[in-house]
C-alpha cells in the first residue's frame, strides 16, 4: 500500500505585521499630536513640555480669542468653567480646594446651599477628631513637636483600627484635614484606606501641626532640663500652664525648621512665633484655620475628619466644649481613637 499526505496550504504573502515595531521620533511626535493624542505635551528633543506650549493649548488660546472678539463667555455656552481648561483660574484668590457641599473639589456654580434638616441624623454636622497613632518618640517619651518622626508598628495598627471603627459604624467622610507631619499624614491615609474611603479629598496644613516645644524638641521629657541646663520649675510650669511657652529654639538647634521647604511660605512673624509655643500660642495658630476652612466645609454639608496631634486636638475640644484654660491641661487625648462630634447649627 502507498501512503499519501495532504499538500500544505499555500503560504500567504499579502499579510502585513499587525504591529509596527520601529517608530522614529517624527512618527511618534505626529501620533502624539494627532486628535487621539493631542495635548500630551511631548517634545521630540527635550521630552515633556509645559502643557500651555502644546499645539492643543495654542488652538484653545485661539478659540478663546475668537470668543472674546465675539463677546461670548468661557465655553461658548456660558456654563460652568471647565477644569480641563489648562488656563482656568478659580475666582477666589489663593483658592486651592473647591468645596461645594457634599462633593469636595467639584465645581458646582449653581448648586443649592446645604441646609440642615429639622430632625434626625441630617439635623447635625459631623466632625471626627483623631490623634495620630503612636510615634517613635511617643514610645521614647521625647518632646516631638514639629520634628517629623515615623509611626511605630503599634501606631500603624492604631491608625488602621481607627479606620476599621469608622467602617464598622457606618461613618462616612467627605473631607479630611491633617498636618504636614508624617505621623499624622500617614495615620490619615491608613485610616481612610481601612475605612474604604481612600478617595476622600485631604487638605494638609502646617496650622494643624503639633504645638512647637522650642528648644526641648528631641529631648527626653524627664531629663531635658538637665541636658539643657534650664530650671526644672520652668519646664514644669510650661507643662502645667496654658500660657507659658517653652525655651525658645535658635537657628543652630538640630531640629530647627526654618530651612524646611514645607514652611518656606511662612511670614517672618509666623516663623518667629513658631520657635516656641505655649498652648495659647498654638491655639492662635490653629483656630483661624478651623474657623475659616473647616467650619465652612462643615456648613457646606461635608462630614469632616481632622487627623492631627494631641495639643491640636486638645485645642479644638477646648473650643467646642468650652473648657477652661485651667482644666484643658488635664484632658488626655488617646492615640488612634476617633472622637465623633455631632454639632448643631450653632456648632
């Protein structure tokens, strides 16, 4: 018998490779500036360029000039300004966050103002105060103040446990605030992540920093007076009193913050006052931010979370609960435990 095999199918020669593996700079530039890739901002020779120098931005400028010549408003239809416009500037000078009731960072020019209901859960404003988890210097009993130290493993667990408490109790947050110090910032992130609300907008400010302990920062609380050669009674008075500041921090202190970029926009007066703070001095820094930024966010209907430090939280509680200067020093703020306030229309 003889065996026969099927002939092989003819090989096709009209197929082109599905992907072009070689692309020169000119082709790449054209693809990036095509309608599909317009505005990416690629420059063949120098890499990324400012978005206002792209071809798309140039066309946008031309459109705006034509509209201005024809007396038309932004967008051609007189609607709300678009965040996609690279030249859009908020009307309020210095504005960095756009809080418009329930949805922070959205522009809602025609949104109705938030109004408290007459009864039930919607009849109160919600404010959550949270002290950061245990830091390395908390564990070592050292004055921390504005020194930027890490959380301990226990502190990280406290931060996550705080978020778990929020989730288990159905507490939702619309806007979070924290300091520019990592122990508070990290706690805020871990808390929101564990609560399943990692997307919530966070506003950071130096005004929510811990009280500045002046020359005492970095020293053990029990032996600082010996190491610095200062009167023990002065240190005890500083710790007991509402208005007595600690010894002043000089420029040659190892933890002087005057050259730190995060404080570069402080005025000379603010920087000078931050060399040492009493509780009263810290309150004079904290309360203007609370009254001018946090309270308006609450009144817009946002449920606000403030993640900060012992003396910062103590200052806010003193204001809310009207605690006396003498009694406030006796108030202990636990690490990693959310304190929830339900405030009426009078705050």
